């Protein structure tokens, strides 16, 4: 908000917020992680996506992993590290659509990292749980997150001077450049070809780290991998839905799952069905299963695989898929055959993990940032959405490079990411691990126009569940014309019927999780239909953030879901 009030636009504000989040929510994201960004530029009437998902390193091959005796990519440590894409993507957004200088944007993050901020309870819990690992093995994390050799306590002032200096050096790299854009490019080069890449390269070549396998491994990532990468910018993927133009990131993300669900639901009368009824939950869940099955069968890096995105969104294909929905719950995954083509879904092998006396080992066996003891209200990933008076919209989901991912690089003040864990160690699948291939990411923000006019930007943390929770929010706004805040407060549910994208890749073929806001009668009706229902406390699923415009463009509006503790809606 400070950036907007100083004359910046929505894109400037989003970038400033993103770098601050890297400092103050290290349990959820960092400069070593990744991001997916959607932006609508009102002056050009364009909606585009920026892919901040870096690829696997050049030496990360199936054979290299198999030679280590692995059947899955670990969810922690150095082996799953991809090229850090978040910084490059945010710099690209600032260069292409922003208006302010990099020094003014990074000033906020530098201030928090150098002068300190009040630690969130979630951060202190994560550091405390991992402190024995940091002290014994992940010594870069100990140097970064254990001041005085001890885990910090909640609400204490915490600083990250190494990260502050990393940001300062990015600013200094472009200080002498002639233009704003040249300054930003110089900062990009300093990160991906200069001092950051050099530090990552030294660290990767000389460090081994304990991971979820119980063994120590080094990283495949090298400086050359960073130097060879650039974030991609492309037209966002679009589906028209009852007067709305809905935009998502491409098939390299799970974003088209949202569009496939909408296309399937367009064949049902969703306006007359109670959103808290068993009929509504069943229909949405069955559509989600079909879309997620296609995700598992078909989605991946289109630069490395021939992926039939147009076929997956073709109305004739959707109509055939819709016929599979019955009154009872489906069991196994049912991917489709767009254009007569066939694919398959790899299923994770069961890996027996011996019980561990160390709590930190329990934590790093889960590839999510969430502590294993936490409830269904997972504090994973971040979300930023911004709208400004010019009609610009931006929605982004930054993630990766979190406290649990891998040891921090002490001289830089942040760890690498672990997105490679979402790839399969098999041959011939669109999401098979391969050098230079991007993992199919779960990060999936949304931008919506209504009758061609800017309308909504929204997203949520939540891994595989993002496009289920945000779908419920959008359906409420589109059909009930609820205000944004009301739509974030509706009862939530999701299915985990397909393998998770994160280690240990668990799933429940008929599984449905619902908040206890649903009545016992509805839960009983779902079970009668064959759903394996798990009930969780109210207000524990999803953490939706949304911004947008009223129908007559008279006001900018925003909402922050009540689930979780760190969601805010701010307007002026």
C-alpha cells in the first residue's frame, strides 16, 4: 500500500510485497524458490503469465537419481533443487509492467531484513522444530536462523543481515545503469550470472546435506544452470464461463485444472444448487477428480513434451468427460484421451520409512513447508493480489525455498527450493524428470474479466488444493454475486483423490475433506454415495486473497479469507 500511495502501480506494489514476504515469511517462501504470476495491463488490455518456475539442472538425469538408489525425488535437501525462479520472475514483472526503480522497490525488504521484524508464531515453531537439524547438519541454516545458537522466540526482533546485503548488492549492481530497465537487468545478471550464482555454485559443489532419505547428498545445481535461464512471459490460458473471461497460467502449472473444472461444471445448473448441499459437493468433487486425473496424465513442461492443451479444453472432449459423472463416488483415476491420444498416471511406490526418534526427520520427510503436527490449516506458500486505480490486476503465488526445504546458504541468507520433488522418476511422462525440464508446479493464481472489463485477481496457498478452494470462491461470486469477503467465508472442501505433488505423495482415491460447517446430514449423504469423508474444524481449509473492481468500476474491492492468521485485505 505504501508503494501505491507513492505513485506506484499494481505491479510495483506486488513486487515490493513479494520481496518483503521473502524476508518475513521464510517458512513459506524465499529467494531460492519459485513463483507464478498473472497480470492484466489495462492500458494494453492484455492478460499474461510469467513463469518463475526454474528447470532441473543439466546434470539431473533419471540415471543419476537411480544410481543413488532412489525411486522418488526426496522432498527435502539438495537433490530436488531447481533453478531459483522467483527473483527473475519478479524482476521481469517490474521491468515490463512496473514504473518504479528497483532501489525504491527493494528498500522495504532491505529495511526488514537489516533492521528487523517481529517473528510470526508459525516461523518460530518451524525454526524450533528444525533447530537440532540446523545445529547438527544444516549449518548454514543455523547461522541464518539461530541467533546466538538458539531458536528465537515469538514476537522477538529478528534480522537477516546476509539477505539484506544480497538485496543491497542487487541494487548496487544496477546503480550506474542509464535507465530503469537497465538497472533491473543488471540486478538480474548479478543474481543469475554474478555473485549469487557464484555463491550457489560454490555451495552446491562443496556441500552435502542430510535429507529425507536419512542420507547426505549434494546438489546437481550449478552456476551454469542459473546463467542459462530466463523467465518466460506468455499469453495466459483462457476459458470463457458465463460472461466471465477466466485466465490461468499454462500447462506447465496446474492452472488449467481450474478451467477444466469450470468447463465440466458449465453443463450443470450450479445456480440453483445449495453450495452446502451433498449434491453440490459431490458434483464439484467428481469434476475435480476428472480434471486432476488429466493433470496427472498430461500436464508438464510444453517445451519438452507435446501436450494437447487445446484438446483438454475442447468442448466436445469436455462433454464426453462429463458423461462419466454418476451419482456415486468414483474410485480410481480416470484420465481422458484428448484427440484419441492416450497417456498414463504414474503412481508412487510405497516407501517404508522407519520410525524416527528425531522430530526434525519427521518434518523433512514431508515435502510441504507445513509442520507435520499441524492441523488442516496449512501455512504453506504465499499469495499476493493487487488492483489499482488504472484497472491493472496482478495475482501471484510465491513459494519454495522455505525453512524446511534445504540448508540455507549462509553468505546469501536463504535456502534453495525443492520443486523437483514433484517430478516422476520414470521414462516417457510429461512430468518425468529430465535435465532442463520445469517441474509441473502447483502454483496457480487467477485473473478474471467480466464482459471484457477487469474484474478479479485471486489465489490461495494450498499446494494441490489451490484450484479447488479458489474454484468454490469463484463460483460463489459468479453465481450468487456475493461480495468477495462473503465468498471467502463459505464452507470449504476438497478431494485428495490423486497423488500429491509433494513427498511422500499420499492420496485417498475416494477421499473428501470437509469443514464441520457442513451438516451431519450432508456428511452422511456423501458417505452414502461412497465418499471417504474426513471432517476438519471450521475455517481451516484455504486462505483466499482477492482484489478486484465493482461492476460499475466505481470502487476497488478486496477480501482476505478468515482461515489462517496472516491474510490481509488493505484498500484506500
